[in-house]
């Protein structure tokens, strides 16, 4: 499990019983996934790309340095996290052993209030505070991005925007991001756009040297 270094299920000694060996074999059964997650550490939060997961741990591609022994939490869908320790780190990947075993299907499943028709779990949102501009028709307004995900961005103030408006989000270091206003609550609104959150967050908060490209994510 977890590439060629295992976060869990190290081989049993001859003195351990068959039940213990069976449990470890169950831990090592992993599911290959390609899921964007939020990695939460004592230093802050960032995006990662989870490549496989089992009841005992996961392997993820990371975009900033991390060391074995760090205690982290990983959010694979909004509002749901699993915690554990990094047990190895190399080649821009980490192996995480969970503090407690998890039900993989439950961790990956959509939440009841999510889009049941498409069975897609709402992507984790990364807290990002960044000023930008919003173009609505020929008019521009100053906004502050509050968070970002694969599905879009939350910003304020909402100004004169209405649900369904076609808008363009302008952030330094990124090409214009076209989308629509998905919802508005008071002075906050959500801009729906199929974006590359790694690139967006890298441009906003990360040095260019660790900003992943699309080709990196495809490997």
C-alpha cells in the first residue's frame, strides 16, 4: 500500500496469530483514486492530490516539503477530515497512517446534501484571502476572494451581481476566469468555474517553483 513504502501493515512475525495477519492484509487493500484534498498542518493548509487510500492510510502527491513524523489532517470532501501521521516522504509524495481506521467508501462518498444525481462530493475549499476584480458586463468591482476550490470561488462583496449572472474573475498572475454566479447570500457570492485550483492557489499563495502543472497531475 502507498507506493513501495507502506504506511501500515508491516509484515507479521511468526508469533502473531492468523487473525492479526488477516487484519493487516485488510489494511493493505487500497483503492486507487485521483482526488484533490486539503492538507491541514500546524503551518497552515494547502492542496494535495490523493493517489490511493485504504482503511489504514493514504498516499498523496504534495507541492511543498513535509517530513515524516508530522501530524496532519486531510479533507477529501467539504467538512469531513481524517487525521494521521506522515510515515514517509519522498519524491513529492507522502504516506500517511491514519490515527484510526476509516471506512473508505464513507470517506469518499458524497454527503447527503450534495449533488446526488451526479454522485460528486463537493471539493474541499481552501481558505484564501486575496483581492481581485470582478467584471459583470462592462462594469468592474473590487472583491476579496474568501476561498477557492475546483468548483469555484467564494467572494465578497457581492455588489449588484445576481444568481445566474455571467461574470469574469480577474486575479493577478492568472488568466481571466469566466463563470456564473451560483448563489448569493447577503454580501457573499459564489463564482462557479471549472478551474485548476493548484494553479490558482499556487499563483496566489505559493512560490512558482512548487506550483504544479497539468502534466504533473496527469502522471
